[in-house]
């Protein structure tokens, strides 16, 4: 008689950590090199052997390499542009904060749904600004104008600044500045895990670090070139243990077959993985998936195989801030998403706070 023994399962090779962003090409505005940060970045670029070019303006990069629009887009997402931020009038950033504080623009992530697909449509490269002293001085003026109210600044409206912090050091500067401002508060959100440079900074609890999280289905299908969920949560624990106020943005909330199980699992995993320190001052922000007709056309061109549902006939029209209609879920679906996820949040985090659902 032949006895069949079950095959041994091969031991799973641990996955490599998501690596730091290293651009493949860098552009410098000449004026950027007159700032210490610009000189430091140039030194970093040369030390890494990265090819670089000069450009007259960080807002106009016209000679990107690549055959055709799609290839140029992919190359642009690996291209860094180092410039001087000339516009120091800050945009409003509701409902997240009072103002957006501009230290970077663009992102190396390839999230299919991202609103930067349209707001930065022709400029998908990553821009960083070397005149952080000017930016901080402008923030100081906003704080003084609004006194005695607290003024909050969002550093991640048009970028993921943590993903370039190893190049810029700009978040560390903002955190240290806000720590000394009784009426100033900083916020930023990230899909990356590289928080180590920030953990030892004296922040005085004036900076809230938030992590973008989602159901496994959404991260797997629509968030290429970002850190894995487990990496983000490990970093969230490090942030909490360092005493930072912590938050999570669940965005975009997507209606798909099995969404209840997906979002229930998300909140259960968070509760299981986070240290006790995380629950002391924990916030949640919830943003349902939305898109414009322009975004739909751009996304379908750049990610032709995407599974992202963008059927206008299934959506509700909502007037957008920038003069375009956006398409959100009908009220019945919105209410179901909000109520279900809210219940799961308070089930696992009874002391947590939901800042908004939009």
C-alpha cells in the first residue's frame, strides 16, 4: 500500500519592507540652490548618482523623457523637482484643517482614485520646496491673524510629505515650529511607514499624524506603490508610543461586494495591532469615493485595467468646490456606509472621535 504524505508547505519568505523613494531623475530651479536646503538636496542627489537637470520653473517641466503620454506619466511619478515656493497665500483645507501648508506637491504612489489625477493632471511629478523658512513665516502670520483661535494646518493636501521626508526634512521643521506655537497645530496624513526621523522630535502634542487605511480589497486593487497595511499600522504604533496625537483616514470608502466584511476586518485589525497609547486621543475621518467626469477620463487612460467602479448612472451628482460636478454614492448607500463603519469604530474604539464623514 502506498502511503501518501502531505507536501510540506514551503516557508513563506518575509516580504521586504517598502523602500524609501529614490527618484530616477531630478530637476532643480537655479534659485533653489541659493538656499541651504537646496544645496543639501543637490549633495544628496550627487551622492546617490541620480541624473539631474536644471529647469526655469518647477511649474513647467516640458522635456520629460518617455515615448508617449502614458510612459511619460510613469516616469514623472519617479521624477523629483526642487524649487522655490513663490505663492505664500495658503489655500483653505476644509474639513481637515483651516489651511493647507505647502511643503510638497505630487506623490509617487499610484492610487487609481486619487484626486491629484486631475488637480495635478499635467504635472504628475513630485515637487518639493526649499524655502521652508518663508513658508513657516507665512504660517506664523496666519496664526497671529486668527489669535486667540487655534489655527490648524494640513501638510498633505497635495502630496504625501512623509514619503520625501528623508530628502527634505521639512516635516521635522514644521513639527518643531508648531511645538513652540500655543495657537498653532499641524496635521498630515500618509500611506507610508517611514516615521523614524520624526519620533524623537519634541512635538508638544501639537502635530497629529494620521494614516490612510482601507479595506484589504481597496489597498490591493487601487493603491500600488504605497506601503502595505501592516507597515502603516506598525508605524502608527510607533507614532502613538512617541506621544503624537494619532488619527486614521478611511478613504476612499468604496462600495463593493463584501464591503461590510472588508471594513469590519479593517477596524478589528486596527484594534488588535495598536498599542494602548493609541486610544488616548484617536480620531477618524471618513471620505466616500467620489470622482468627476474629468477624473474618470484621466484614470481610465492611465490605468486602463482598473477595477474602480465609476458608473455615473449609479451615482448622485454633487456640486464641487472647483466648479465641477462630482459623483458620490446615492443617499441610501452613503448612509449604510457611514452607519456601518461608525458602529465598528465605536465597537473597537469607544473613546475615539469621528471628525467628519463626507
